[in-house]
C-alpha cells in the first residue's frame, strides 16, 4: 500500500467506508496515524475496527486538533453538515487523492498525470496507461477508476501514476501538483453539487491552479468552456483538438472509433509525447488498445447484428458521440436504447445525430419526457425496461445493423449503477448467443 511517515502521530477522521474509505483507514493506521472512522453500515464499521480504527461519527465528536476529515467523493459538501463542522474546528476536508499527494515525497521518483473532464476521462486514463505499459514504462491507473490509489503498491523508479479525477476529487485535493494535467472537455453535469455551471467549471479548472509553473497543462479546445479555461492558464500549455486526428489515422485504431475517441486519442497522444514516448511507441499503443467495459464496448454479434454497451454515457453530451460514430449506410441501421434517470439536460446534445437512428427504444423514468422531446424526429418504442428494449431491438434489427445502449441518463431508477446496467445488457446479449 501507499503510506507515509508524514501521517505518523496525526489523527484523522474518515467518513464513508466503501473501498476507498477502508483503503484510507488501512494506509493511515499502517503509517502510524490515529483514525476515527464511521459509516452508517455496521459491517463497514466492523471492517474499519478490525484494521485498527476507533469508531465514531465525525459529526458527533470534537474535531479540534485533527489533521483532516477524509470523506468519500460521494459526500455532497455543498449540503452535508460535515463541511461546516470541520470548518468550525479549522480542520480541512480532504480525500484519498490528497493523502496520496502528501505521500509523494517518500515514493520512488515518478510522474503523476491527472485527467479530468465531463466525458472521456476514463478512456483517456486507460489509454494513457496502456500506451505507457506497452512502451515498457511502469504505470498505475487510479483515482476515479480501478482500485483505490492508497491500496496499491508504489511504482518503481520512473513509473507514472495516471489518475482519473472527478470534480469531487479535485475539490478534496489541496496539494496535488500533477506533472501533466488534462482537461478533455466541459459541459453541464453534476449541477446539484455546484452553484451552476460556473461552479462546476471552476472545480475542473482548479486542477491547473494546483500545478507548478514547470508542469504541463493539456486542454482539448473543442468546446467554448474548455477554450476559456485554456486562455487563463499561464504555464506550459498544449492545446489539442479532435480535428488533429484524420480518418486514416483513426482507422488504424479499432477501439477508438468515432469523433469522441478522436478527442480522447489526441489527449492521450499529447500526454505520452510529454512523457517521452516516440511516434512508433504511440502508434503501437493506440492500435492495440481495447475499450473499457461500458464505454462503446462491443459485447457481441448475433445474426450479423453488432451490440454495443455504452452504459457509461450517463448524460446526453456523452451519448451524442456514440450516435455520431454510426452514420447510416445501406447495410447499417442504428437502433438506440436510451433512458433511465435523467439529469436535466434533455437530449439536445444528441439531436444533431437523430438522423443516424432508425428507432429509439426508451426505458426508465425518462421514457415519457424523452419520447416527448424526440417527437416525430425518429420512431420511438416505449419499451419501459432494458430487457424489453433488447427484445424489441433484436426483433427489428437486420444483419449489418447496430444496437447501441447509450442511455444519456443515470441508472439509479432501475439499477445500482451504470456498471450493473451494462452488465445486465451484456448478459441479455450473451443469452441470445452473442459474445
């Protein structure tokens, strides 16, 4: 695990004991810190106690003298009382990424790449990690993806930590100075946690404000909010755009099709060039990359119909590029499964690509409002649930067609999370003989 002598003798409170919370408890205790931990689930509290933590609710104890309150990124600081309670005690509210940043001085010499943005950050994180590893450079993927960063073994000298960073994780970081920081794109999201879009954008921009002047910023300037952030960066800046990739290049990268993946690719290429990879190493990494689960993942082919799982598309801005990736052709029609728990942004970002869609199969809470928004633009099937949508799409699709789950919605009305939604979709396809 990753720990540090800097934590020894300090006391921390840890609120939220899912995977990253328990990893934080273990790393802090092993580093000689005192830990008071809490979760509403009794079994999680028992696990923390077994790791050596005291059990107590940070909201009910005196926090004066604590070095920090470590919270899960899922804790809404704009309305959770822990923020005010910690502020009254003059104790910072931090996350496990901040602890990693504080532990860096004791790690073997390394680099840190931090990747944020509304969409694409998971793919860019995984792609950079793959490109580095395929070039023989030790790399570790963490942050908002994969295993908790503090639970991982430190990399050998010369390694690169590649961190996917949500706006929440950036909010909880105060000393994370990334050697390379990336912004993929910016569009409205998570507005329940911020004072409008400006507050959300400011959270993303903080990642660059934490950098030192000799560190590198990479910004994809395909949208106006990202351009605005780039204009305010006054240290080493690389502007990139999806337009930097041509169709012939992208055709050589099987898992990176569509305009959104062109943007993902140019971000990853820029990172790897900064880190010293040559053109041959970069091309090899792009050509051999395989899609992440739930992100334009080909889960099977049944009777000549290909089925794609893009369950990670939890808003319209992330579903739109998936629709754009499948232009109509004489032997290819697109069947689109969408819906779930809408985030309030509607389908406006998808509208330019409605012409690619043969039929939309709508599910979940968003079924009726999405049907109303689509109107007569494309045929609509009010399927209601995912199993019904899959069955209806399977009955209508012909050889050469595409069936795409790209919901443009959160999953919480019918599923635990987007991963469960994608897993169920994969299972339904496999049950038909796909995969």
